[in-house]
C-alpha cells in the first residue's frame, strides 16, 4: 500500500493502479485501496469508472467523511447530480457536517445551473491534479488524496511542531472551497507563521490571493509552496499563469512543462502553456497545446477562448469566432470571450452595422444591466470652472500604438493648469515610453490584478471627474469597471474603433471623418468630435522618402502592411483583380509570421490566378526596417471591413497613399479618416469597381504619383492629425464642455470640440461629407 501511494503521489498513475488492483485482489474490501483507485480514475477524468471504487470505500467505512465527500463529488462530475444530492443527505445522516457540506452544496448547485464552479476547489494534497479545469489550479476537493489508515494516524501524531494538524489543514481548505476566500487567506497566513516549512499554508494563501485578484501578492506564497514541495501542481499551475501575465514567459513555460511532466492530463497547464506560446508568437505550438486541453476537457470555456485568440492572430477570423461562440455557449458570463467576439465580429465581412451594434448592446445587457441599480450618487463639486481630475485607464502605455497617439497629447496637457491627469495602468510591462508618460501626469497607479469592483471604488474615492477608457473591447480592458459608473462623466478614446455598448460611457471621442454624420446610431455614446481623433507621431527612425520605385522598376508595386487577421479571401480577391488588370505589377505583403510562412495567403492569391513570383512576403520586422520596406512600394492597398489605422499613417509619412474602401462601420473608416485629413480624397473608393479603377489610374499616371510622393510628408505636417497642440486644445475644450453640461444637469449631446477663441457647438452634428478637406 505504501508503495502504491508513493507511485500515486509521484504521478505514476499506471503503476499506482496496478498496485491498488493487486491489493484488492487479495483484500477486495480494503477501503483505502478502493478509495485511492477511485481517485486514479477521477484524475484521468473517468468519473463513471471511479464510482464503483468510491462506493465500495464508503460501504466499507461509512463513517469516513472524506470518502463521502469524494464519492459525492465524483457523482457530480459524472453528471449524476440527483444521486449526488441523495448521497449528500445520507452522508449528513452519517455525521458529515460543517464546511465540507457547504462546499458540496455549492458545487452541486453550480453544476445543476450549468455554470462553472467558483471559486476553484483546492485540496490538502499538493500533487493530485485532474483533467477538469473548473478554474485555475483546480484539483480534487479537500481530502481527495491517496491515503491509508496508518498514514492518517502517524500524520496526526507527527504534526505537533513541523506541520499543522489534519484538522487545521482541513479547516483552511474548506474555508476556501466554501467561497470564504478572505477568511481562508487569513487562516492560511496564520499557518505560514506557525508552520513556515509546510506547504499547505503557502499554497492556500497564494491561491486565495489569486482568487481575490491580488496577483502580485500571490507570487511569493506560491513560490514558497513550490519550493517546499516541487510536486505541488496546485500552486505551480496558478504561479505559471501569473508569471505568464507578468511577461515572464521563459519561467512560466518551464514551470508549465514541468507540471505536465508530473501530470500529462493537467488541462490548465496545457491551456496556460498555449497562452505562453501565443504571447511569444509561436502560434502552431500554441494551437497544439490548446487542442490538447480541449481534447482532455471539451467543456472548458476558457480553453476555447484561448484557442480563439490564437486563430485570430493566425488570420483565421471565422475559426476564431466559432471558438468564442463555443466559449460563450459553455459559460455565457465569460467576459473575456464577449470582448473577443466583439473584436472578431468587427473583422467579419458578413455582419452589417446594425447587427454589430446589437451585439455590443447585448454585452451591456449581460454585464452592465445588473450593476446599474448600484451606480453611485456622485458628489463631485459642481463648479464649472474648477480644475478637473481626469482619469485615464489603459493597458497599452508602453511601446504600443495607443501610447504613440496619447503621448503627444499628454505632453501638451501636462502644463494645463485647468486639468489634473491621473493614470490607472492595467498591465505589468514597462519600458522607456512608460517612464516618459509617468512625467506627464499627477499620479500613476498600477491596477493590474485589482478587481473591477475594487478599481471602481478607488476611482470614485480619488474624486475623478471624467474617466477615459483607452482600450474599448481590446486586450486587458477594464470596461467592467466603467460599467460600475465610478466617475460622473465617462468617455472612450483611441483604443477601439466602435462603441463600448455601455450606457455608463457618455461620450466617444472621434473626428468628423471616423464617425461622420449618420454613424451616430452605431454608438450608445454621444460623439465629441476633435480636430482629429489623435495626433500621429512619426517614428524617429523613419528614413527619408525615396523616389517612386516604379520609375526605376518599370512596373508598379502595390503593398500592404496590415496585420494578418485583417486579410481574408474577399480582400485578396479584390487586390488580385487589380493585379490581373496590370500583368506586370507586383505586390509586397508585410507583417507576415516570423517563421517565414505566408499565413495561407499564397494559396488565396493562387486561387485568384496570381503567381507566387509576383508576390513578396515580408516577415514582421523591427520598426526601422519596417519603415524602410516602404521604399519598395508605390501604392498601398487597404483591407476591409477592418481598415488600416497606424499602418496607413506610416505609409503616408513615407510618401505612400493608400487606396481604401470604406464600409458601413467605424472599423472600416481608419483609412478614409487618415486620407481625408491630408486631403487625399482621390484615393477613397466608392465601391470595389472604383477601387480597381483608382489603382489603374495611378498606375498610369506615375509622374503625378511621384510628385505626390515627394510632397506628402509636408502635406502631412500641415494637417491637424500631425499637430498635437491642436488636438490637445480640442480635447481640453471637449472635456470642459462635458463638465459644464454635467454641472448644469444637462444630458450628454454630440458636439464639435471648441478651440481657443471659438465657442462649442453642442447642437446635434450636421451632415458632413466624409471627403471634405480637414
């Protein structure tokens, strides 16, 4: 029996099973052997197979509480919740009491409601993990550990000084498993002080801190737990995920792979490893890890969500959408999957503007509506002329496109005595840009790991007057904080080309080209129109503009530097139509995977009759090299329905106009917005045929194109989009208008931001042609 337990604890399930069965051949009614053999089946996800052995253990010793707890939980996992409820009554009659019963009731009720059990269940044992990822670090419930009668007796006798008693361990675990997380954390903290060399206190403390959203506070306890017990799968699984979130990918990968060596069917380790590989751009390996996790447990919502993000970066938007929908079928309140499917649908050429807007409103109905009755009554002093406390919430204030847009504005607003700027930074990554941004604001607070409710309370306590979201439905957003209405006025800006869907967000900051007249009904917010959405700051490493390549080459080279998931067969078909009309023309496609593959684009072009030798696929490159790639392109071609944004601006700065095709959504208007701001309306197509005709026109008028190229950087410099001071003044004026209306008790309205010396126009926006000059 001792040999069997040792093999079991080391993760050698086949050897342990063989030994347990050998014991049972000699002693068929040996309770501990039946119990432990049942646990082997549970670890493999074979819940039906576990039941006869756990039932035999209960029948042989009906006064053993942990036998009952594991038997009832196995019934639940096997889908036999009715039997689970019945056996719980029997167990209570046999004396099962206290937090063990509370935990079982919680689990059975959650399972019947088809919702994932929360919080994650942990156990006294460290190294027994199973296939079902109820949540990060989930393992069989308390007491579900390989055991023998002799072990229990000696463990109790030897626990006086070096280890807590079984009762102490059981109590702290059951506090956690019954959802009393804060109490569990306090009890675990006490155990770490009295028994610092025993892993149980560190394990529960670390997992509890993670469950409370205090990720940074969870790291050290989890490290202690793993150091004290190298086989601690529970602590290791949670630690690996936090390391991943903190960007420590090498350490997180090493830990995840060690966990899988201990237990190859540990689903959460497969999923976390997939996310680590995804973050490193190793998409094929990431997909394989996610698929293995789904194979082990098909009904894990988070794993389908993770696989969807991998597909999205592979450019497989339809596959990604299917994954996100599956994640939501399994867990309708999975906020991450909701955000991801909204972002994914913005790339779907089949969805119309009304349906896309409705999906965003559905998000609000799901997550905001239950919070609205608890919105606070704001007591901010209603002085229309006082200094305003402006809060900005973002996870992208490092070397990221968002920071390049927001930094020039903050640099100008930093000296504005009428505004006090406060940043709530929702990420761990910092670099030189992050450090520069620190200098522009009054306070900078890291809120990574803080719960949405706690962050909302902090913002309210800080007295923020206007809170600005810089993420929308993109990664690491805090829209569920905004849904709690912590500030009297809230707005969304820069991060996402579309509505938040939230009634709690009052304004969307745009310009007249991104959201022209007639597009307001796609937003729950009112539109505050700035001189330009945000200023573009050209990279300092930009090479000078070169002469038009076509004059040297004798043929036109088209180009695209958009991310892979904006491309799809319809886009390639339109580009190919232009290439077929110009048999000598070539095309450069940048931003390809670093592994040298073409992401499947070669096949799409081939299906349209475009030979591979006419195409030049360039992998993603460092900024200076990427900018220099424009020297080999004459004209860029835009994507649809999600148009280029930063890529279009980079091309303009390098002298390249982009032929673009606007659609019916804001996501389709990034290209038209940039081109209209610099007066290049001639490159904005009305339909697909016009797109091709514009390409043919410019290919036939190379001298005109060459002249445009040489003067484009100066044209850019004269537009509002390249003038941070103008946009900063517009933003400051817009914030003051918002505040004055709130002080007067007036509702939000759409308006054009005032500039110094000009009053605000708060009438509903009049029709403005999208092709008007800036």
